[in-house]
C-alpha cells in the first residue's frame, strides 16, 4: 500500500471513529429500530432504579443517593419519551408497536415515581412494593421490545 493510500485509509478510519464517538451515526431500522432502541434505553433507567432500591434496602447507600439516582432515571426516561414522540408510524403494525412502547414506558414512569416516593418515605409505599413495580415495568418494556423484534422481522 502506498503512503498516499495509507494516509487516505487512516483519514477515513479517523473520520468514522469521530462519528461513532460523537454519536453522529445515523439511526437505522426505521420506526421499529427507533422504538426498540427507545425501549432498551428505558429499561436501562429501570435497571438504575432497581439497583438504587436494592442497594438502599441492603444498607449500602443512603436515601438521598437512591433518590438522586431515581430522579436521574426519571429525567432520562422523560427525555427518551420526548424523543419517541417524534416517531411517526406509517403502518398498522408500527402504530401497534408505538402504542405498546408508550404503554410500557408509561408503566415505568409510574413505577419510578412510586420508587421515588418509597425512597423518600412517603405515600405509604414500601421498598419491596417499589422494587416489584419497577421489575414489572422492566418486564413490560422487554415484552414490547421482543414483540417489535419478532413481528418486525416477520414484516421485512
């Protein structure tokens, strides 16, 4: 390989690396892909809250730290929800998937709010109940995501 060709290849690799590291890689997969990624991101927030509740109940963190972690998860979930609001389904299947994703994210939103209340010691919600609600919401997210993957693969 000539020096000029190596320099060109190195420049292309560097440009691709910059795009990946900057998060500028275009979305792929259309509506199903965006919904699937949104659900995975939402589940990450559920896992954050679940970990905060587990660590709090084990005495390895303080209520303030758990509250902050759950608040951050709620904030990120709100950002994800706002991002998915721009998804425009074009087919009946995409509309069903969007509805399922919206329902699962709504369930997680309610569970995170209950978890925040449990950590704060308010609303009569126990940590164990909050953990169960977050786990159930995580299951709903995973179910919605798997439905999109299964049915989306069949539609292609």
